[in-house]
C-alpha cells in the first residue's frame, strides 16, 4: 500500500514538474504511461498506426496545455492522463466517422486489444473484466457502450432502445455496483 | 433546450464522470467545482474515485514503437511558445487614448506555463488585456477591449518570460431576434478568452486557404444556393466583414470565400467549422471538420481564399455558420471561446 501511494505521489509530482516545463520529468511520464495510454487508445481506434498518432498528439497536448490543469483532487495522475487519452481516441473516432456502436452490439465486456499487439493485462485487470461479465446485462451493456466505446447517452438510448433517462439510471446503478465490487475487494483484486 | 450543468446533482454528475459518460460540458463543470473545493462535489469525487481508478486500471499495456519516444522528445524540444508584444493599459481611458509605447513588452507565452498560476486563464487574461494585443510584427489582434479590473494586475512569477497580467473582458455586443441561442453563443465569444494566444505566432502576410476554385465555382452555380456574409469575430474581429459563406442545401456542400485569414500551426491548433441547424439544438452545432491555413493554401481567380465545407451530419435548415479555433484535431463540443468567424443565415 505504501509503495502504491509513493508511486501515485511520484507520478503527480512528475506531472506537475512537466507542467512547469521540465522535459526530463515529461519523458519519465512518457516512459511510465505511454504503454497504458496506447492500450486504451488501441481499444478505441483499433489501428496501431492511428493509435500511435493519437498518442503522440495526446503527449503534445499534455506538454502544451493539459499537464498544467492536473489537480490531484480529480484522481491520480495515471487516471488523469488515461482519461485524456481515451477522450482523444473517441474524438478521433467520431471525426473519422467510424461509429463503433455496431462493433459493440453484444457489449459483453470492455473492448480488448487484439492479441497480435501483445497486450499486457495485469491480474487486477483480468479480475475486473471477469467481474464486469457477471453484472446484470441491463447495467453492463450501457456501461460498456459508454466507457468502452465512448457512445453518448443518446446514442446508447438509440442502441438499446430505452429512454435516455432510463439509460442514465442504469449507468448510475452500474457505477454503484462497480463501486460495491471494488470496495468489497478492499485494496485487492479489483482495484487498479 | 439543454440544461445547464449548474442544475445537475453532484452525485449524478460524479457517477457519469467516473465512467466517461458525462458530456464535455458536465465534465468540465464538475472538474471546476472539485478543483475549486466545492464540498459536495469533492465528496462525490471521493465516492466515485475507486470506480474511476479501477476502470482506468483495467486496460492493457501495449508497448509503443521505438521511434515514437524519439518523435515526442523532439516535438517537445521544438515547442517554444508564442512570441507576442503586449500593450499594457492601466485603465479603460488609457486604452482609448492609446497606450504609452514604454508599456509595450515583447514576451514569450507558453500555453499553460510561465504565468503565476500556470493556467490558461492567466494567459487568456493577458491576451484580452490587450484589447491591444499586437504581434511582434505590429499586427493588432484585439482592439477595443475594455478593462474591467485594474487591481487584478499582477506580475507573473514563474518562468523567465514573466509578463504582467490584467483581468479584462472584451465588451460584448449583444444580438437579439429569433436566433437567441446563437446570439448567446456569439456573446460568450465576444466576452471571450483568447485561449489561442499561445498558438499565435508573429504573423506576416496573410496566407490563402486550401480549397478548389473549380469546386467553389460548381457550388456557386447550383440553384437555390445561399450566399451569407461572414463577419470576423473574437481575435479576428478587426478584420470585419471578410467574405462570404456559400451553401447549397441540395448538395449539402458549401465553401468559405475569404479576403484574408490568419494562418494556424496545425500541430497546436486548427480551425473548425460548425453549422447551426434549425432542426437541432443550437447549443450543439454540427461540426464540419477541421481545416488549416498554411503556405500550401490556394485561392480563386480573384485572389480570395477558399475553404470547402461539408458537414458531418445532414443540415436541414441552415440558421448560421461559424468557425472556431480549436486544439489540434478539433473537438466534439466546442467551448465557444475560440470563435473567429460567424455567418448569420437568418439575416
């Protein structure tokens, strides 16, 4: 636990130093996060070359602007940069006009990186994916479409044939269930 | 009519934020509230934080190619910020009289860095001071701003390029009529914050825009084509009426013809075109993608600049057309601060 806290603190410090223009700190951030950032981008854009272009853009965005906006009260440095990476990947997908909803028709789980990319999943993430598969379908599907495929609430509504208000309720129930699972497991299996 | 995020329940917005299901507007509002120390939002953030961390920690790690690290390292070593001259006024009167040349300072602004709170808000304030911001080549960017808070002047402490910052706001020119939502959009931009200041480079002669003269002629010859005057806005407001937007509803294509336009640095910022469709919520205009203004730009027979425009979604009833300057790659929902062109089809 102490090691985790230390690492989280180091990453936040690196991000703050990068925001101040420290190139060495920024490149250390690259070394720590680029693998996970590329993983999350690849699950969205599905193409290695495109994903690397998006990753490069995200890194430059961090350097130019976003790192300065990091606030530890908004989560860990890693979840902050991964959130930005995911958002930019979804932006790219929308701009390119490739709707991902059709790929998510069954939405049984979060999209996975193809095996040929030699993805590295931790035990924690495998446990998380397994727990997700156990969720009730009416909660899992909106959650996966929202988080995994970046669909808006309106798009999910159209995809599953339920009103937007119902989708919002199901998403909130999914969050409550996930939180229960994470908290139940303490600092163990489900927490990253 | 969309609801303001201010009306949202912090618990609801936190749940949606945690799983990436909040809209950009909701997410930004929530982040601001948390960062400002709002107790309810902080409490909700703490509640959903484990979910957020677990979700983001559930992804795979994939090793980037070897060359990417080098490209990133090279890119950050070449990003040097923007060099501009700021005119600092101590009062609105001084702005109107003209500012003493001794107050002009050449500074290098780094987006998000080099200012006391290392936030873009400060960079923006510095830019808007300007009302009189000029580039180092003397080109005026923002005449006509009004000083609102002289006491907000403070010295930048971080970075070697420190500059003085005034909190000011450009005078908003309100518009009325049927296009209420749009006028609010324009007003917000008039009271705008020039987040783009870090992207501005010393500008030389304006560059033509990429386009095809043949395509433009074709569109112009179509029956029932609308020709709408285009007004420069925000940072480009001094350019005034700078051209027209020509739109064929039948072909769902159009083009911008501009007498002049400022070039952008595509690595940092791009222009993005937007349609206000009468059949859709004006708070969320339809994107028509991004475009650049560069050395490679083309022009028509008269030497005017051309940008061909094609919206991402069908436009049924064109109310207005706008162009914003956004981060490279564009955005899904614009925060409206980078408005540079506006064409009102409603007259």
